[in-house]
C-alpha cells in the first residue's frame, strides 16, 4: 500500500506570517495540535500546540504579535505520496513523530499521514502496533532551532526518491 492510499487529504495549513493566536484558533477550530506552515503550496515548516506553549508562551512571548515563522519547526521530516506505507512508518518510528506531511514529486504538500491513518486504514495490526509502541515510548530530546533561527531548510526522508 502506498502513502497516497491512506493519507488524509483535507489538510488545513497556516501561512508563516500569521500570528500564534491565529494558529491556536485554527488548531482549536479543527481540533488538532498540528499545522503545516505553507507559503502557497510549498511546505516551509510545522507549528504545533506544543511549539506555541513551550517555545512561546512559557517564554512570555506575546501570541498576538509573534508570527508563526518565529517559532515554527523549520526542519521538517516528510514522506512521499508514492512511498510504501511501511517506509513512511519507519520514518515516523525513527523520528518518534505521530504525523508526517506528505509531498508530491514537485515537493507540494498533498496530505498528512498519522498514526490513526495507519491504524485504521492499513488493517495491519502488527504495523500499527509497532508504530504506536515506537512513537509512544520515551522521546529522545530533539534539537529545536532557537526562536528567530535563520534556517529555512526542509529535511526530507525519501527512500528511493527519484
């Protein structure tokens, strides 16, 4: 099964120049804690409810004035829509992440694959169980760019990418 066969296609995104308050409101509206940050259809980062809480609010940064680009995660782990689901699951396990953006060959955001997608849509209990076990285990401390960091790179993991 390919990633495009199980990914969620209805993805809400936020532009990098929106405020953290806008991002939080969008997350509340869709009942999610994760938003891809896009300029047009190009993925430039990810912002999570944890980013807003830990990287901004805890430091006293005003969410009405601070832009998403100032706290978003710029190094994004993504997968290809033509990738085998087992390969995407491996990427998620290795990075201990519960959802991963899906890009097409032109590097445009086309969907999201989550633990729930794997669990419900693959009908592969072993694969889903292993994924849940890996992403739910103790998390290694991940390096996060400091607020205002200058990196705009997109880190992708594509086995056999053309």
